[in-house]
């Protein structure tokens, strides 16, 4: 029987709750706990109206509670979760995440043909 891997132990408190909520959205969108690029897909759902990521949209009832949790945690704790391909999941400041996202947008748009 397949089970989800445990939450990474280095994430605690608000970061652990955010990781779980982001994982729920990844499950709904792609059927896996953390699809590569989940941090980007979830951010797009939060910041771009009517965005679709995988099988979900921000206004879908099954992901709305997780998005609300993520938005509140990002605002209150000023953090974001990333999972680099060559490392473990980690938290970063929301300001640093915004810079990283902004620098990645041109490549994301090319890859997604937006």
C-alpha cells in the first residue's frame, strides 16, 4: 500500500502547515504530494485570477480552503515553501520568494506557452 512520505522534519510551525496545504493542492492538481514546481503553481493560483494549474482552479471548492490557509500564513508569517530539485523542502522569506518568482516568470511563460 502506498502512503505519503512524512512531512519533512526541518519544517515546523507555520512552515509545516503551509507545506501540508500546498501538498493538498498538488494532490488535487496532479495526483502527487509535491509536483515539481508546486511553489510556482500555488503562487499562480493565489495571484492570478482564473488561473488553472493542473486539474484545479483557484475558485475550485476542493482547493479553496488550502489556498485560504496558505494566503493567511504567507501574510502573517511572511514565508513561502520551496522544494529545489537538488535539496530538501525549505522555507524562505516571502520577499525573497517574490524576487525568485519574478525572475522565473519569463521562463515559465515560455514553457507554458502563455
